C-alpha cells in the first residue's frame, strides 16, 4: 500500500515544464528523498501533492485520498514544511503551536497540551515563551516542523528543510526528521544535497527537468555514481610527481599540490605509509551532486 | 462556522502581536496624531473654508476618514508578508475554510482601526474639536467611517494576494498619498481648480469625510454640488460598490494561487 502516489503529473508555467511526467510511489512509514538541483521541479511536486496547486495532467493521491477531488481530506492527513520557516516571528513558540493547533480544530486545552508535548519532543520547552524572532535558524526550523505535526499526519512534506542552516543546526533538524519517521509518519524530503538524502532516506528519487530520472536506495545510487575520492595534499618535502605515480591513476592539481584518486581512504593511507610519504592533508570527497547528475543522467550542467 | 472560528483565531493572533510588540500600532496612531497637529496648527491658520467655520472642526472628520483609507496599507502589507514567509501556504495546506484567512484579516484590521478611530476622536476633542449633533448622528458617522475601512480592507487583501513582491506594498504606500490629498479630507474641493475639484468631489474618501462632517455637525466646506445633498448616501454607496468589486476579485486571487 503506497501512501504517496503520483502518476504522470504535468504542470506548465508558460514555456516551462515544471513537472513533465512526474511519477512517484512511496510506501507508508519511510523517509523518501527527492533529490535534484534548483529548478528541477521538487517544490512544484510537493505543492501538487500538498493540494496547493492544481496540475494540468496526471493524478496523485495521499493516504488514499485524491489530491484534486478530496483536497479537504488530504489536508487532514498532511503537514507541509515549506522552504521558509512558516511560523509567526512576533509570537512565542508555544503561542505559534497553540494557534496552529486551534486552526486544526483542537480545543484551547487540547491545543495547549499538544503544543507542550511537541515543544518537549523538539527540545524547545525552555524557549517556548520567547518570541520566535529570537530563535536560531535551527530552532525556528524545529518549531516549523513541530507545527506540521500537530495532528500526527500520515505524510510530512519537507521542502529543503536544511538549506541555509549551519552544520550544527542541520544535525538538529536531521535528528528531528528521524524522530518524526520513528513515530510512523511517512516523510517526503526534497533536497539538493546528496549527503542529506544519504543520511536520512531509505529510498531516493532523482528529479531533473520535472521528471524522475533515477531511483533506488542511497547505496545503489552511489554505486552508480562511483565511489569516494581521496584528495592528498602533498607537502614541500615530497615530490608531487612521485606521489601521483604511486597512487596512479590520479588527477594532479599542481597549483594546490593536490593528488585526487578514486579509491578507499584505507588503501590510500596504506600506500602513503609504504612509501613513507606524510601528506599535509588528506580529504575524503564524496561525489558531488553535479557528479551524480553526470553519472545518472549523462547530462552535464 | 468553522471558517468564522478560524477567522476569530487569526484575529486573536493580531491581538497577541500588539501585546508582544505594541510599538507598531502605537507609531501608526502617533503618525495620524502628528498629521492632525501639522494640518490643524501649522497649515490650518492659512486655510479659509468656503461657507465659513473653524478649521479644526473641519479637519478632524477628514483626518478620521483619511486614517481609515490609509488602513489599506496595513492590510496589503500584512497579507503580502504572510504570503512571502510561507505562512499563507501553510494555512492553505491545513483543513480550514478558504475564507478563513480573509476573515482573520477583517477581524484584526477592523479591531485595529476601531481603536485608532477612538484615539483620534479623543485626541481631537482634546485639541478643541466639538461634536454639535445628536449621539445617533455621531454614531452613524462612526459607522460610515468603519464602512470605508471595511471596503478598502478588501482592496488590501486583493493587492496582498495578487502581488507578492515588496514592490506592490510600496506602490500602495505611495499611491494613498495623492488619492488621500485629492479629496476633501484636508481642504475643500471648492478651493481647487474646477476640473480638479470635480475629481476630488467624486473621490470615495470625500463622500465619507463630508458625510462625517454633516453628521458630527461640523463645517463641511461644501456650498453646492453632489456632496451638499448626497454625501451620506454616497458614503454608503461608494464602500458598498468597492466591496462588491473587490470581494470577488480577492476570492479569485485566492483561487488563482492554485494555478
């Protein structure tokens, strides 16, 4: 039983095909990553599934309800976390959750109880009385996510939830998303970052030009993309050419004195040890999204 | 029913804003009081009214009408801010009636404006303005002022929903000035060149300002023409026409968010 179904969605804005035959099937209870660059159609897909826009063609359903003909039922089953933290900055965290709870139809007392519960889950109890404008980016985002969970939705849409956050805040938000999924909510997460999808999602759909161009588990996708790369920065005492020869095949950048190889970190360290080379720096480089696209679509951007 | 309830919850949101940040509305009211003092005492001495009468008595109902019309900015800005921050989209993804957002705006802005009206009336009485009519007429004047606010509220909702950029709200903020001044709110239309005076007399703001003057028993600066006899009727008709035009336009703009 798939909680999210999209079949052949098409949406045009003038000459732009924002969705061009978009298909998606997501089973209940998983985190599904929708990975793609800016302008790939991620936000349009989320808005279509969350009943915010009508598509030109195709059909979609959420938790068994058709998004076009049963929009009110769909809205009782979803939470939408858009690209901006859509909370009232003047009000306090608790005030925000109580307001949204009452708008969801809860009584004052129920809304307050649910607000306090969610504030606890997301580590915001202490800041609950303060105006949201004093919150950090990560706190704001967690409050935003909490507001989407008031009715314990079947599906939570998260549209690029960590864009613009520093690494620490990003980790907080990632933990919150895992917490949401652990409580049984299906999560559709859009992201531009391969490592974010890798960290959170059990299945990934890669979207480009409004359609899904590849899909599978993170490991399967990474195998398609190619493995990790190791960048070795060579010190002055060692010869750049010598290191490159030992690690061949390798890409050499003479300006930064860096030798980059497609190999495991352990293998590289063993070779360096064997030839008694002590590098200035060793960096593990994941395939970038650009490389992923090159590998998955053969379409250089 | 649920739509009205949601509208009331969103009105309470606005009241909570005041409690948290009272300076926004306070500065809005101080601005109106400053305009009142500038026109009443700085410029007022140089203004002679056709038909006679003291300028403060003439000015005050005009300032009340002007502040109701300026409310269109507040509405448009609040709508555009919610849209830009994604709050409107969050509301739209929630199970509440499609009119809830507009109802909330109406509740919040009408409360705000009623309070502003009260402060300006008290301020006016303190600087020498007098109501010389009966309480029923004065109450009708207040209702007509609030009716004007209600009608421009829908213009604000339409603008805020249709144009999401900050440019649109800036345009509204600039445009209210010529529209406000090209009326009988501050000076009598009869002191203007004929063609300009004719435009000013047909400004909806002039109808409300003149009707309020008649109903408060203040000098009107009107000695003839359409405003002399029909101001109260025009002050009723103009807002109803504006509302009848902009409620459907706002509803259409809201539906078009799904396009």
